[in-house]
C-alpha cells in the first residue's frame, strides 16, 4: 500500500466521531496511474447515512444560532490549515485523482479560497428593514439557514468541489452530510479532519463514503428532515436527483454537465488564443465540466491556429502526475479512456482528420494520447457529447451568426469561451450565448468571488460569490404595527 503524505482518516465521520461502517465493508481507493492501492475506506450503509442525518439534525439548532463570527472563525482556521498543508494535500490529490502535481497545487489554492471567502461572507449576512409603503407597520426580511443539507461531490476536483459546497453551507448556518466520490474520497476526508481540529462542533459536518451513491442518497432524499441537496455531476444523475427531491420539495443546487464551445474569431491574437485554448482543453487532463468541448474557428484564421495548436499539443507530456515535466496525467478509469477513443473514431468516420494522438496509451494506468482533430463536422458525436479527456476537435465557421448558432445548438449551457480583439464583438457575442459563464481571451474563469453555474440542462443555482451563500438560506418576513 502506498504511503500517503498525510494521516488521512479512512472511517465515516458521524456526530463528531470517526467510526467504521455498520456493515464492516471497505472500498479500495487506487492510484489511476498504476492501479496501486492507496487506502481502504469505510463503505457506508443506508443505516449509516440515516445516522449521519440524525447527527446533522441534532446539531442544526446550535449551529444555526451560533454567532456568525464563530462560524467564520472555523472556516478561516480551516483555510489556514489547508494552506499550511498545501504540498501534502496536492500530492494526495495527485495520487488519488492523477492530475499533474502543479495542477493539484493550483487546486489547493483555488479550493481553499472558498473557505476564506465564505468565512468572510458568514459575518456579513444581512437582511432588509423598512416601513411598508403604505405606512403603519415595520417590515423585516431576514435570511435563515435552510436546514440539513446533503452534499454530493464528484471525483475530478476532490478539494475544490468539497470546499465550494462546505464553505457556503457552514457560513449560512446549515449542518451537512457530505458524500465524496468513491474514487477520490481521501482529500475530502483530510479536509474534514482539519475542520474537526479547527473547532467544528460535533454533528455539523458528517462524511459518508460509499461504493454506491444511491445507497446512501436515496434514503436521505426521502427523509423529510433533509431540506436541501447540492450535487455536482452528470446531467443524467442530476435529473434522477431532481425527481427524488420533488416529493419533499427539497431545495436543490445542481451543477451538471457541460458542452463548452470555444469560439475563435479571425481578429483574435494567436498567442493569447493558443494559451487560452490549451488551458481550457487540457487542464485537469480535460476532465472538467468547464473544459472546452468544441472548438469553433473562423475560416480565415483556422489553418494558422491549427498549426500552432498542433505544436502545443505535441509538446504535452503524458505520464504519472507526480513525475517532473508531466502535463497530461491519467484519466480516471478505462471507461473514460474508451469514450475518448470512441468519440475520436466517430469523428474520423465522418471525415475528421487526426493531426496528433487519437489512441489510448498502453497500461498500467488509464492514459489517452493528447489528441487534435481537424475538419470535424458539426454532426459528429463529439460536438454533442461531453468528452471528459484530452481530445481537441476543430470545426470551421464563416460568420459570427453561424458561430453563435453552433455554440447554442446544445441542451447544455455551462461555460463558453471566445477569443477576439474586438471588445464590442466580445460583448455582443457574450450576450447572445446561452450559458452561465463566459471566458473572454482566457481559458480558466472560475473564482471563489464569482457565481459558478449554468443554464438549460447544465444545472440550477450558483456556487461562489455573494450569490453562493443564498443557496443555503431561506427568507423570513415579519410585520409589526408601528
């Protein structure tokens, strides 16, 4: 078993205690670079999930009534603990998820910012007060915590996806049950252990790791004591959770799939465009809901940009994320590799050309060659389906109107990117795009101070910014005669 860089708990965390699953079962957590064993963690049962909700319910009043500054201090102390252990957490992430170590270090900084941001927001929760317009009575509108929450996080950003949910929930005064992804639970367990040491009261945060998300989520969603679910993952699973949320009219936050277009107009600066494109496509080995999925390039610049992108893709280095110089780590599993190959082969069958890559890399581990496709027709599956891997498909367009129509031709609407030197055009196109976020001449746009989320079937609600804490609050209005 690989030696971990931190002392990571491997049990469930319920009511302030680390304890084994009631069934005694364990789950193997492995390194996707070589399938070596990292840890064996508790496999929660439905009974364990109910016990976790029991603890969250028992703690909810005390935490909700606690001074906002006290909640703020817990989050701030956890932020400092995360930053003090940044190198160890980064290595832990690379081991369990596979991304290059430099990117893991970036995620620690990014993810920790949600703890710092919401520690500040916790102490600034306001409301509204005034005399009603017709006079004679005093109106007060005040936010309250929505109640116990279920937080379900994905595997691709093990630290940031946890802090992006835990930060606002705790700042608002909610207690939570968090279910991290089966393949990457160790980082979340490490962060929650830091919260415990930072003075988090028992029962405020409860962690259930499980080999089956539905095994723990389904009974919780049916329990009337649960008042909110926040989920990051596929649109398909999001739809199921929305159906399960309906009977109890649960508050929901859904950050679902993406099919981000990357629009390049013929007045774009090529150096800026190549940098932004490589970030938007290959960061996290392409395993991000915000990753650029379709590259739409205006005809006048297509040949030169394609040549530059080929040089940049050829320079990428595939290997274990801990090795020096590696820029493309392993994918999460063989199914993800197979999907990348399948979508590439479909595009080729429809007339696309492979300029580099295009094939899986022999094991051990789960690797895909960085791939550049050109002449990809709009009807190729890769233009409609989310490819969670290092495959960059280029489709050519002629007019701005054509580009916008192609970009919006999807049921999803999370992120879009565009490159142009004309800021009037940038604003015009931004206004026309049916997405929740737009990166202009930049390839990475998420920030703790900004609202992250999409439209259409990319989800509901926002994470981050001043808007993020409102997702965990409900409003109460009172009227008093003067």
